[in-house]
C-alpha cells in the first residue's frame, strides 16, 4: 500500500483535478461550488492518508498543533474572504470599463498565462521575504516567518500565516485575474491547481512526482523550503517550478528529505502557538533576519 501511495497518489490526484475542471466546464456546473467541494475533498483525502501513512511520525499533526493551526485559520480566513470581496467589486467595475486581454483566449492559454504571471510576482515576493535587505526585507521576513516557525509540515499546517501575508498572497492572485481578463473557466482551473499544489506541498507522506517536480512545486521540493539548513531552504515557487529554475533557486534531491524543519535561532522568536506575539512581529524593532544562500544574483546573503 505504501508503494502504491508513493508512486500513484499524486498523479491520481492530478488526473482527478483535471477531470473535475473538464466536467465542470463541459456541463456548466456552478464554479464556486465545484471549487469549494474539490478543495474540501483534497484536504480530507490528504489528511486521512497522512494520518495512516506518515513520512515522519514526528511531523504528524497533534491535538496541540491543530489548535494552533485553527487559531491562524480563524484570523486568515476572514482576511482572505474580505480581500476576495473587495477585488470582486474591483473586477465588476473593471469589466464594465475594460476589455480583458485574454477574455476570448482558449482556457489552456488563459490558465497558463495567469499561472506564469501570478507565479512570477509570488516568487519574488516570497524570495524577498527570505532574502530582502534593509527595512523592507526585515519587515517582509517578520510577516512571513509565522509560516516557518512550526518544526513540522503537514496538510493543515499550510494555513499557518500572518494575516498580512494572507492579504498579500490573495492580492497577488486576484490582481492578475482581473487585469488580464481571465475568463471564469480559466480562473477555476488555475485556482484549483494552486490549491492542489499548496496542499500537496505540505503533505507529510512519501509521495514521488518524478519529472513533474520540474514542472510543479510539490511535496518533494517545497519540503526543502522548510528545512532548517539554509543551503536547502530554497524553492520559492508556489505552484510552478519554472521561476526557481530560471532564477537559480531550484533545489531537488530525489528520495531525500530534510533532517530538520523550522528556522535557525528559533529561540529568538516567539513560539508559533503564541498567536498575538507572532502576528505583532512585523511591528517590533528588533528581530533576526533569516539567512539565505540565494539572492537575486545568487550570492550569499547575511543577516541584516
């Protein structure tokens, strides 16, 4: 069973998501319902599998860590919902006054263009959150560090974010959808792909994607992003691997996993379950900036 899960689970989920997208478009289902139902299906499927077949038992979700995750979900979900609502109003206004560049393009082209544009801006926001210098760099790291404080990675832990980070990420998704004029079908396809890869990326199960690791950021590559070892903590992409490959931050060692997850000097940061302390970090004057071995010109970056 473990071998089947390792080699077949990810491609099966990928095929299922593609099939759902195809059927939803073909039969004109309600895209909002399809998106919500598919996301819930993915979450519970992955949670069940990692409960019985964990890669590392020390990385399993516990009652304590779930309560911690729930706190972040309760503050991040309203932030994301409000952001989507505001951009929904902007989308209505924009569509009444502008013709979308890709309104009449094929679903495949529209989806691909959106993912490439979204990933480009998400990649650089994420990378600068780790490697940026000066006041802005330190602020971005303090915003982002909430996601790296946990010393274990599993599906639900994906929701551990500072609400500022949640707002910025939601904005990076919503703006290209509006400005590029992406049709609803392409928006459904793209957002489901983003959700699948985001959830699988934090999956505490030994699954293999083979050559697809050079196309999508998933379990085998994103897990290294959470490594304490800064030589491994790369892979800033969310869904696609292309910008990590182009800009020299791609890291992949087939069949290997990080020895330890989290951040260096964790004693200098509040515990991840201390929600208010973590959320208020961006507004505190003294905080260590995480080291990274990769910056925009592939040179070592020290602490600021």
